[in-house]
């Protein structure tokens, strides 16, 4: 339990509620309870992770959109060095972020390189490979796309590795997201790993019965289909039971909920978010208005 | 239902006007061809303008409903608890199928919208659109650090939303219903009509994009032979699929197959038209799937980047979407009527429940 | 007090009446067992009692369902949640899937009711204590045994402090260990004053805690008697319900001419 503590504040909104029923005095949170609730929030192991999820999301989004808007080489690299790398270092996750980003962008980078280098129309031919000509324009185009994609992958990897999805959903609900949407979002994140687990279990069972899961294309197709169908069907037939069980727990009641724990948000972070958005808008509008030249 | 048609009409008009105005405004910024990307700069704005147009159309629809009835019932009624429980499952189906089957089998199929189609058919167009949108956004932004993430799904969220919207509309009009044991004359008539619709789609929606390519199927240029092989492969696959479908059609005499194929083809063409500019602008025409080879081949045959992406999309998307619609159709048949009937649009989608 | 008066019910899209002319009264704090063969309508009766049928499931309900004088007709499902709780058989589908600890899972019901945090915490602690699962508070709800998960499900409903609690075959999907856990928990629960209606096949579980037993067959109530005579009634085996072991052993001993000794519960 060490490491979880003072940086989290309990913002408890106490209001009288008829729903509390005939019990008389409204209950009060003891010190021990407050500390316990604080411990339910995800632990933060670095100052970067302690940032509010919306701030981290804004950083990722602005970097991603900025990489498109700025174009060329310089823009994405500036974003990478100015936003993503400092964040990753502050979170002590540099190596992992880079590894994830490379894993992500490598297959597509190879595709981009192969396709663009050889098939883009261009005048300066660098070398030939059979019937295909590699052009300088092709290499340039491919390089720009790769830089852009790598920057985006880095920004998203940083966000993914430093943000707990449940914490993000809780924070959004505190800001006014409907509880039902919050539920749908949170449930999605749980369902995917569960479905994968179920799929792996079924795959193991079917492999034990001799169904081919490796090999030629037709064998793989035949192996995948009996695997995919039960997972999907069993998930779908559960919908009725799950929705009844939720309704019994007052799901869908209109109105706000008083959440057990929330994450703090500071004035400085709010200012930072607005600053980032403003910078993005400027970067979008300025070249169109002719105020700023397109970066190389 | 007169008021509902009125709302839809208002929404369509608002959307169309926004689209035209937006394209004109965006086009006027910069119509020269950007030498770096080979794109008309105005096409960058296409995705943005389309998103804005759809959003304004939706707001117009909701606005008219709110103004006349002071509530948003036609939208919120699509979102009962069952829908909310279904959406995460559908999103998970999208991501799991798209990431594993789509990528692992290495065939040019995306197969990442089956969940979206299910939600659209059972719950309605708005939940369907929301499912598609959320699925793509979550696929990228939330799953970013995990093996199930894809950094490149988020720009196609608008395409996914359109698929959900269309699936909802098709579901409303009963395109997902199984109609077994139709009489032979009706069956043949239905197949002929479907065939004509598909031909019309091909002639007016698809082939015009190939006229500029300047390629022939049977050229003597070496790249043409590569392309010929690919084309033959796709053609054979298509014919096999059609044969299988026809068998299903005639053994079970299920006219629903004809309906679903038409629905899938229409959705595919529209999806291709929307996703091509996205793919070209955002990824330079490369999405890391098997379709990249096709794009390259088209470019080698003389198309510009944007033309090549359209040509690849219009070949691949209708097939992929038709297959996905068929998968959803088969799933709905497998699931019990009791399951489907309780959804907001379930009875319309799957047909009346017997006593 | 829960009153069903002349209640008949059929599911949407089906013509057959699943429940026929049911009259049933449950007093405050009463522990009632509901038995019957398969497809007799036990689960449907549970859904009707909790108001989910027709509020959530649809269908056509004739007659009235009254909770403490208030009719349930027209109430939405989230309004009913405060009045009456329902526990299902399958512990996995009752898990919400959005919580990381058992504490948050149990607290979900009160949070959904919009209660202030302090009230939520108090109710959660009370519910978990009532079922003796305080030591599970930090565990991941998805990684529990069947019996533990079912206890968490019961606690989740209990935390909303409903006036009546209906349990639809709570031990059906559990192994003997899980059944034992839940049965003991229900026994402890019965002593706290919450009214319980427990539908079960395993009459042994019911025999030790119910004050009254109701038998249903083909949609109609065929027996409604105090537990001692109800469980011994010959109508139970006649409709296909196995009498509790105590009764069966007593009958076998009786045939041998041996009197059944008093067995303390």
C-alpha cells in the first residue's frame, strides 16, 4: 500500500437524499474510510502519471493531430522531442514506449517504404529492382510518412502506458459524462481481454481435439471459424442476463452518481490543456492564412 | 410517421448543404496539386467536411425533434440497457475479429465491423454509428500499449460510424430478415433485381474510377502481369463466394440472401468512397494490410495516389462489407428470436417472433 | 409486505400464460422457499415479484403486484431496484465488469442509486459483513470461485437495502463447496431481518432456513404451508420436487418402524 497517499484528495459531496430511506442521521466518512477509498484509485509511480487523464489525453491528441497538420519532417520531430520524449522520460518509461511504438509502426513502415519508394511517380531514379524503379521522390514521401507515423505511435504508446483506462472513464464521468456511457466504455475494456481468454481456452480445447490451427490458408480458415463462432455467440447470448442483472442494480437511473474516488485536476493542468489546444489551432490556421510557411 | 420523415429530410438537407458549402470553401483554399503528396489539397478537407456535415445533420435531426416534442425519444429509445450491454461486446467483437482474423489470415479482408453491423441492425442507426465510432477510437487510443491496439484505426472512425448508420437503416427496413422457402418465381425475380442493382452500382459507382487508370487486364507490361494475377485471384475468390451464396439461396430458398448482398454492396461502395481520401491523406495510401500491394500496383499502372486508393477501395470494400453483412446475417439467424426481439429494433430487424 | 393478487403473466411474443392466477403474500422479515419442477414458472415468478417482468422484459401482466401498499405497475426498473432485489443463478453474468475490487463491485448498487459516498461506504461494509466476505474486499471480482462470486452478487444487491430479496436458484451453478458457502450465508442473512424468497431445487438448503414453503407447478401455486408440514407434504414428490434429506430419511426410518430423532438445525 505504500506510495499511495497524500497526492490524492477526497472530494466528497455530501447531500441529503431521500433515497437514503428511513435511516435518520446521514452517515459520515471516517478517516480510515477516506484513506481506504483513496487506496482504490490507481497508484501513480511517477509525476507524469499523476497528471489528470484528460491532460495526458490532450497531450496525445495534440501531438497526433499536430503531426498531421505540420507535415514534413520538422513538425513531427519537434513534437516528438518537445512533448513525447520529455513525458516518457518523466514517466521512467522511455524504453518501453519506444519498444511499443516501434512494434506498432514497423509493419506499416515497411509497407509504406516498399510501396511508395517503388511506385511513386518521380523523376530521379535511384536504383532499379526488376521492373520497379526506386525514386528519390518516393523515398522522400515514404520518409515523411514514417516520421509522422512514428511520432503518432510514440504519443499513443505514452498515453496507453501511463493512463489507466478505468481512471480515465471515472474522470470523464466526474466531468459530466453520462454514467451509462461511462459504463459502456469501461465494460469494453474489460470485455476484450475476457473474450481473448475465452478464445484461447476454446482454441486449446479444439487443438486437443485435433483441429488444425496452423498450416495452409484453407486449414487456417477452417481452424479459425469453429473458434470464433462460440466466443461470439456465447458473449451475445449473455446480453439478456447481464442487462437484467444491471437493471436490478439501478442501472440507467437518470442523474449524477457520487463516485467512490475521483482524480484531482489542478489549475495549472487546465491552463496547459488550453494552451496546447490553442497552439494546435494556430498551427492549423497560420499556414492557411499565409502567416507561417510550411515547415520542411 | 410523417414527423419522422420530416426530421430525416431536414437532416439530409442540412448535411448536403454543409457538404457542398464545406467542399467549396475548402477547395478555395488551395486547389493546386501538392507535389509532395500528389493530392489535391482540397481533398485533405474532405474527411473533415464530411464529419462536420454528418454532425450537423444529426444535430438538425435532434434539434427538430426536440423543438417539436421537447424530448429526444427517437434517439434515446434506441439506447435501452440491452443496447448498452451489447455495445461493449460488439466493440470487442470488432477489435478481436479485426485484429486476429483480419491480420492473422493475411487475406485482404478487414472484418472489423461485424459488431457494428449487429448493433445497428438490432438497436438502430444511432447506436450502430456510435459503436463503430467508439470501436475505432478505443482500438487506437485506449489499447495503444497492448497487443490488441492499432495506431491506425482512428481516422476510419467516421467510416465505421457510417457503416453502423447504414446497418441500422437496413435493419429498420428488414434487410436482415431470413426469408426461407420463398416460391421459385419470387426467388428468381429477387435475384434478378439484386443483380441489376449490383450492376448499376458497378457501372455508375465503381467503374468510372477505373477509366482513368489507363491499365488493361491483359497488357504485356510486366507489372500488368502481376496485376493480372491479383485480379484473377480476386475474381476466382468472388466467383467461389457467389457460388456458395447461390447454393445457400437455392437450397434454403432464402431470399434474404439477395437482400443482404445488396445491402453489403451498397455499404461497401459508400465506405470505399469515404475511406479512400482518409487513407490517401493520412497514410499515404498504405494501411498495413494486404491492400497496399493493390494500391502500389494501380499506381505503377499510372494512377495518381488518390486515384489508386479509390480503385483499391472500390475493389476491396464492397467485397469485405458484403462478407461482413453476411456474417452478421448468419449470426442473427443463429441467435434465438427471443434474444433479438427484445432489442429496440429487434423485431423489425429479424422479423416477428412466433407465438 | 409484498402482495401478488390474481397475477397472470405471459412473455412478449408468446401466447402461453406462464403464470396463472397467482395469489401470494410475503410478510416483512419472512423467509419463504419456492419449489417446483423445471419450467414450472419459478424464474418467471421471481421476475414478476421483482417487477422486472414486465418493466424490463416486456410481456403482459394481469393482476396486481403491491410492495408496501405501492403498486409496481408503471415503475421503471431502476425505481424498483430500491424496493426489491433479485439475485440470479449465474455469478459471472451478475458481475458488472467495470470494477477492479470486490468493494467497488458491492458498492456499485448504492452508487447507482445516487447515494452520498459516506452512505455508500456504510451500506457496503454492512452488506459484506452480513455475508462474511470482508476479507474479499481487495480481490478482483473476476478471479473468485463460483461460491465467492455468488456471495459477492448477493452482497451487491443487499447493499441497496431492498425491503425484500428474491433469489432465483442461487446455488444452481455452484459446486458443493460453493453451495455450502451460500447456504450458510443465507442462514446468517435470515437472522438479520431481511425478507427473503429463495427459489431452489435443492430443498436441503431451504429446509434449514425457511419459515414457509410455496410450491408451484405449471404456473399455479399448489402448496403454501409452514416449512415443517410443507416439506413433508406428499404433494412435493408428486410434482417432481425431491423432499429434503431429513424428510426422506424420516420417511424411510418410519417405514422401518423407527421414530425419527429430533435433529437440531
